[in-house]
């Protein structure tokens, strides 16, 4: 069993003894009123319940003890996840349907100044954050990702496409947006298990230097490159993006920007600016938001420490505008990420017994909630998935039309 100390429950799952008090029932009504229109039944340990919405309840949330109940009253963003993860609440009904009803019943989030929740991720913090999530073991991710081990949003040309086909289609879409030409030099930061770098070299004839600070992922990628005869075309470098200096014709980052931290965006922009050739271009693929807001507190604590999903304005203001870059195209693939997560979640559930053997039941519940909640975030528009294509602002080596990209 793997050790994962950050998933030690903080809320006991022990059922309360005795009946509920008037104070408990007032607290339960307060919880229900925060999502008043959601057709969900909220129940205490003695079966006292309140129900919201105008239609019959689609699910029931049962509090097993007073600590779980008061935690939700005090800080629902954090303690919804804490109590579910620990088993201090029972969910009866479909978790995805429940979360979608709750998300849609929440009041619109108000934009908040970025400095209230901005977090800088220096090299040490970045390595710790990556280790917490991405170094859980390749065997774990093999259980529920596609065969290429692509852990970012897929692209589904049709809703019926398989996850495997959709991830290949996503990588091709990235390459086509970048108009890769044989012999070009590509710089990729945040390369995961190396699938995109190998795909670019194999299918488009480019050379790639791919950076990542996950030792386990880099070792896997290097071994795969040698096995597939691409060791000379692709160099996998275990190093932080801040240390990149070699020139490139194309810069690409898929799924890393969320982990950079808003205060470090100018640093990333400077890296792009100093490495990109005069006719160079690049692509950023990242989870974002329509308006500034921090990532959910529980997700930051348990799943993605240090992560922040930016708005387009924040990316433009802190990465593009201070440099000699120009935005060429922006696409939102929000619903494609919802479908990707639906595939991941179903595969994870099919492998949940194996995951429990690797870790424990607390880990299974935490990741079940993370995957379901993420799917709903994209379904409801709480999260977006942006692809931004850019080039040097004086370069005319750009497509005449979008179809020509």
C-alpha cells in the first residue's frame, strides 16, 4: 500500500449517539438553505430531514455526526470534501447528479482581487506539489487513463469517439494549430508521461526538448522514447521551466499553467519571450475561469496544492502583454473536458477495488469526489478549458484563416 499522508481524515466517520437537538436542526436548515433550489434531501443521524427544490429529491446527504454538520456550516468549500472523504456523510443517489444540482443552486461567484488568493510556487514548492499528485505511481494512472497516459482534456470529434481516439485527436489538434513543420525545434514544458512530445516527433518530424519536474514521469518517458526509437528526436529533461534557455521555433504547454501560480506568470512569459525565434509561435492549453476565483479549498488541500485556474485576462495581462507576443486564436473546449472526465471517472470506478488495495478507501472516496466534482465543474461552466495560440507580434508567418491553421 502506498503512503499518502495528506489524505488522513480530519473528521471522524463515527455515527453520533442519541437524537439531534434544536441547534442541530437549525444548522441542517442553514446548510440546506445555502442551496435552496437544489432537489436534495439533507438528513441527520436520527433521520430528521429537510428537502429543497420544487421537484422530488434526486439524492440524500446524511450527516453521521455533529462534527460533520458543523464543519459544513463553518466552511462548506473545504468541509464538504473532508466529510465525504472520511465517510462522515453518506451520499445516497448518483454523485454526479447530486453535485450538478448543488453547483447550479449556488449563487454566482463574485470576482475577487487576485492578490487575495495568489500563491507563488517557487521551485521547491513546485516540486512538492508535483510529487503530491503526479508521483502517485504509474500503475495507479494506468488503471483509468488512456493507453497513451494523457492526463489532460481530450478532443472528441464526435461524442461517440473512444477516449483513446479522442486523446490522439487532441494531440493532432495541438500540432495542427501550431502548424508543425519537419525539422522544427519544439520546446514543451510540463510534458507529463511524454505522449505529446513523442507524438509530435513521430508524426510531424520535429525535434522536441520536453521539461518536467516529476522524476517518475520523466523516467517513464525516457524509457518509452528509447523503446520506440525516438531517443534522438526527443530529449526529456528533468528540470523546472524557469531554467529553460534553448531557442525554439515552437513553444507548447498543455496542462501546466494551472500549476505555475499567478505571481509567476511574468516569469513564464519571460521564458517564452527569450526562447521563441522571430517567426516562432506557441500554444497554452489550460484550465481556467470566466472571472477570478481561487480553486476549491478542498481540492487545493487534498488533490492539487498550489493550483490556480486563471482567467483569459490574467493570462493576457501577465504573460502575453509584457512580451513581444500576439494572440492568434482562442478556443474553449469545456464540454470536451467534461466528457474526458466522465471517461476517467467511469474507469476509476471500475478499478476502485484495485485503487483501494494500492492506497485505502479514504483515497478512493477522495478521488471519486475529485473526478465527479471536476466533471460537474465543466458541465455547469464553473470551469473552462482554454487553448490559446500565440506568435511574435511582428511575424506574418501565421495562418490566413482559422481553417488553414
